[in-house]
């Protein structure tokens, strides 16, 4: 009986979104630009990587062909045709360029509303919101109250947060309210507690997520975010692919931050992991455990959080090469009727201005030992991905999207 494994390479866009002008992202192309910089020698870092981008396994699955289909241009070092499986391009119809919008639509539920956002002012949060948050959470106050990069603001305010007992609250261009605090000095459970309170207060504003950002270390030079991040998220407005497979009596493995993104809905097995290596290991573990008709879904967040937002081209290139180097392990574990899908939820071009996501189309790379190779074209909605997996697993069609299988 079939199973499906869906790997979300968080932020690995391939350019070309037709509505990119609405977001100031015309010309962004995460994968393509990384390949161009690497070919030009601009993605070298001593002790990390050098030279052209080396992703032979994704290239064989059609990443180069997908980028050419998306943008009309083949990046240097990649092939114009796939040598196994099917390739295509996903085009998002949901508003925004954030994590929930992309993931929900991939799972068959486009976002039918506009998210709430905080203004790019300082302070950025409504004073009445912060006053109620401080009162309900019994806090001496907060730090931050602005748009910021998480690693930067922790380095800036982490020592003061430890001294004062005040959490660091910040946001980004996305629909988020983020709270950073020290795992031991402030307390991890205490951080989760105040994030739950913040979520209750921000949900009426249609803020998609409140994110707990715990860190360790004793000073600005040693602070480091940990893998105990937790997202408190608004639930999808209708059943997703995860719900549908669970309701059919099948297993749903949510690896990384997947369970948080879907507010825990439709998940039978939740598996956390930190870093690309551990997330890949957890995916392989799930394949060993998964029964017939199981759905395994992993979010590889480091592409986005560690390299995209930080505009780290060499780091992003090395991460792509690492993921690619491990693909043969995953493919070797596929049963004859297993389906593997590689895609992304949005872009985050590390060569782009600013530090935020970029509105891009995404690759759709599909492989199974029992599937013929070919092109699936440019799909009009990410929901086609979810409907194709539903079709593979024998589920009834959903309300959005159409299977390309």
C-alpha cells in the first residue's frame, strides 16, 4: 500500500511569481541566484564550501528544469531536463509570503483571508495590547517592541533580559509576534505560558503565529537559540491533507515545526528536530516506522531561519549541498509504491535586499520507483501538491486544487 513523504525545503523558491511586484520582489530567485553566485565564486567560505553549486541529486530530479520553467533561465551548473521522476512549478494563490499561507495551501487549503501585520514603527505593538499582555502574564515589562532579526535582537537585548526578567518581544514583515527569553534564567515553561497568553491576545488581530524563541548562553557573544522553539498558530479554516489522512485512519508524521504550523490538527506522530541533519534523520526514522497509507511531512527550517533571513549565501549554498548529499539515503528507503515530493513554501533570496521572505514560485519535484518521469507544468495553486498526495494515498478529492498524478 502507498505512503507519501513530503519534504518542505523552507524558503527554497525558484523565482518568477507573477504577483511579485505587490511585494517588491520582482526578480527574486532564491535557488537560481545562489547557483549564479556560486558559479561566480561569490559563495565561497573557507572551511565550508567553494566553487559551483553541487546538487547532482536534486538536479537529476529536475530542479534545474523547474527553475527554467519558472523563470525562462537555466542557472549555471544545472541541467535543462530531469532524469527521473516528474518536475514542475507551484504558484501560490494565498495572500502573503509567510509560512502558514504556504504550508496550508500545500496541504490543500489556500488562505481565504488577509493576515494581520504590525506596522514598521518603533514601538511597533499597540500599547493597549502590550499593557494587557504585561498584566495577564505578570511581567515587569518587555524589551524590544520593534521589527528585528531574532539573532540580532537577542545579542542586543539578551543580557538585559536576563538581568531584568523582561522577555524580548519583536516582529517581522510576516504576521508574527515573537518572544525570546532565556531557557533557564527565565524558564522554558514560563516562556511557553506567556506565549499562550500573547496568542490569545493577538488572535483577534489575525496575527498568524506567536513564536517562542528560547535561547541559552550568558552574554552577547555566546547566546544561541535552541531547538525548543514553539509556534502557537491559528488553526486552518478547514480540514487539511493531514486531517483527511488522519480521519481515514492513517498515520500522519509531523517532523520539525509541522505540527505547530497546523496547530496540531491532523497529527498522529509529532517529531521535533534541530538542524538539517537531525531533521533528515527523523524523516528516515519515520519511514522505518510508518505503516501503509502513512503521510510523512518534514519542514527543513534552517534554509530559511539560518541562511535566508541572515542573507548568508555561502551558508545557504552549503545547506542545499548537504541536503542533496543525503537524498540518496532517503530514496534508497522508498518502497516501490512510496511517493517522495520536494517543494517549498515561499522564497527567501539571500541575495535580495532586506531580511524578509520573497514572493516566489516553488519547485515541485516528484519521485517514486513506480512513477514515470515527465513534466507537470506550472500549477495554478500549491493545493495541487496536496491533492496529488491525497490521490496517491487513495483519499477523496478535496475542495481546492487538482492532482497532477
